[in-house]
């Protein structure tokens, strides 16, 4: 905790005081450009990886970047989504998974959550991902399954987002775009799902963001190594590419 207090002190002295006008302006209201749905994992820091300032991103984080379908959970996810879309009017929603995600690992290995009843209960909201992996990818090795599950999981959350009335209405009017991303812990790169190719492609800064929301269900061609990664994931073995 000592380092946290030191950080608070340093922020106030070195950042807040220097940018006092900017921070004072923020107190009058917020107009974030996007809702970012990410994992609670301490290694995935949205404002850091996108270099965004306070006020630019509305952030929803939980274990496993899960968006329960509308009506399936009484947690804060639905309220956060509704507020971001209907009250703040964000124009984009990003669902961002990440490599080495502990929640996905636990989803694929239910025994690992035997002594974590709340985690087990929460992961029931990701049962669709687990079932897709079990039924559609039985031939994959555990490392390949892990990699593909991270991708499929993001696509399932994009579909779940579309069950939320606030999102569905704006999608119908073309007033909102949905994006599926995966952040590579190993390289710092982000891969974005392309509905055209059906795979996750490296996201370039100069390329306009493509909406992953389709008229029908999001369909993928994700396979182990189908995303164009640059370096192998330590957990994926020598022959597999990262997600
Ligand atoms: Zn995670």
C-alpha cells in the first residue's frame, strides 16, 4: 500500500497541479468517445494501451471481459452499458480480450475453480464460449484451445451486447459500432476482428476501425494461428501463433 500512497502524492503534485485547468474542466461533465469492456487483469490497462486521457474512455472491467446477455445478470454490467450508450451517447463499444487470460483458462478447466464458488458462478455467463470450444473444436490441443477460446469469447460478447436494447436500437439506426479486440500481453499489439475476413487482424493506427456488428450473428473463421501475430505466445507452444 505504501507505493500506492506515494503514487497518489506524486500524481497530485506532478500531474494534477500541472494540468489543473484540464482536470477542473472535467468536473463539469464527461463525453467519452467509447465504452471499453475489458478484463480486470492488472496487466491490461485501457488508458495506457490507448494513451487516452481521463474523460475519453468509459470503462467496464470484470473477470474475463464478460457481457452477460440482457436479463441474465443483475450485476452492474447492463446498467453500465445502458448509461454509456443511452445517457453518454458513446459512438463505439470495444470488447477487448487478452492473451494469457486467467478467466478463459478457468473456463476451459472447470476443476480449477472448485474452491472459488463466486468465480465459478460468474463464469456461467461464459458458458456459450465453453460450449463452442467443446463442440466445435474437439481436435485442438489444450494450448490451441486456449488461444481460440480467447477469440471466440470476444465474438460471443459482441453478440451478447446486441441483446441489450440500448445497443440494439442504436445499431439499427447505425449510430453505434461494435469492435472485438485482443490485446497481446507479450507484444503490446492489438488484433481486431474483421467481419470481412472472419479473423482477428493487427490493428493499425492509420486504418479506420471496422465495426464488427453484423446484421446476423457474428461468424468467425478463427483457428489456431489465424490471427496475424508476430511472436509466439509462451503458453501456446512452438507451433502456435498468438491470438
Ligand atoms: Zn483476463
